[in-house]
């Protein structure tokens, strides 16, 4: 099959492209820069130049493909205070893909998130979060719009990703916690540290996206959570040990000052099952868990560790 992939040179996309090609698929990747285009070419993918704002480009590339995997999101804008704007751009892109794929029966796979799906209890793929008033609400609305494409003849599915999609080269939440600990001289966790995050290795996540594109039934919700929940205190303890700094509790009222932009995500206690995803697709995560990956040391050396 010929898949159009947005975010193809990104954190998960750069693992997904070789996974797809090794499985015998052709990949066309969206590239917004010369660097991204070169990386995709080197990985054996065709290149379409543009951004998620170029809706005509997205529609044309989708129409010329056998399916679409949409990983791109304006994380740089979202993390600098423009989450609403980034989420609105994502919704426009999903609508454009829906128009291009309607009535074809072709797959459309959307990357979404697990944070806040079912606070304080085990979330399953059957849960539909009520996030009214949260800045995560618009992304959930976009996910629901993607699932509704099943009614328009699209084999749509949504992969809810763990907030910690870890691995060597990660510049996400865990790398952010390492950078904060390095800067503050302490490895902090909010409150008593029992807040949990699900976790998945990027290579396992990439394989899940391929399986979803290949065979997920229309309207499927899938969980990219190899581990149901890892306590933030346990993460802080591994970081503290490697950086040789004290591990400390950070009071809720001091979280925003201490953790900066991370304080919002750190406030969501989320645990998530992957049982239905495994049963549906035969997905079996095989990569190291988050704490074992942290203990390998790559988060504390190299560019991603300089924060």
C-alpha cells in the first residue's frame, strides 16, 4: 500500500517510515523543510513539500494515496502558549483528509493523546473523555471527528498516545523533566508523586500506527500504552539518581513556577489499558519500559539532555 504520512520525519514518524517500508509499503511523507525532505529521502520515502496549513496539498496527497497516517501537530506552537491555535490547525487538516478520503474505504489514522481520558481510574479504549473547559477538549473533539469519518466511508481510527513516548533522542515530557531537574538542582515530583502516566517506546508506537493503517476496523480507538501507568515519583527517583541531585516533593501551589509548561500535563493522573488494542490488532510491545529506558542513561547525555 502507498501511505501518505504527516510528521514523517518527526519523533514517531522517523520510526514509522522504516517500519512501513520493511513491511512492504510505499511511503510519501510531508516535509516542511529541506532538512525534513532530506531525511525522508534518505529513509526511502517520497516527499511532498508543505505544512499542515496547506490544505490543498493535504487533500491532493491523500487522494493519491491508499491511506493516510496523520502524526503532525504544531508542538512548537502549542508549547509556547498557542495550544488552541495548534489544535485548530489540526482540526482543519483532519477535515481536509476526510473530504479527500470520503467514500473510498481507505484508512485514516490520527494521533491523539491519553492524558485526561479517565482521571483517577483505568481508561479503556471504550472511554470517551468529557474534557469541557480543558485545553485538551479541542483535541478530543478532533479525535471524535476523525472517528465519525467512518460514517462517510473512511476506515478511520485514532491512536491515543501515552504522554511518555520514550526512547533515545526523546525531546518530550521526560526530557523536559530531566532539564528541569538539571536546572533546579533537584528532581521534583508534584505532591506525593503518586500521579501516574502511561508510557510507550517510540518503536512500539510506530508499529501500532502501521497495524492500525493495515487492519484497524473503521471507528477504532486504540491505546498506545505499553505500560498502564508509571508513578511520577518513580520517574523523579531515576532522574535524581542519574543526575546525583536530591528527589523532592513540589507543592501544588509551587508547581507552575518549578515545572513551567510541564505543570499542566503533570496534573493529570492517567492510567490506560491496552487490552482491547492488543486483542484487535495483535500488537505486542517488546521494547524496554520507561524506567528501564531511563536507566540506560541516554536521557542524561547528548543534545536532548542539555535542556
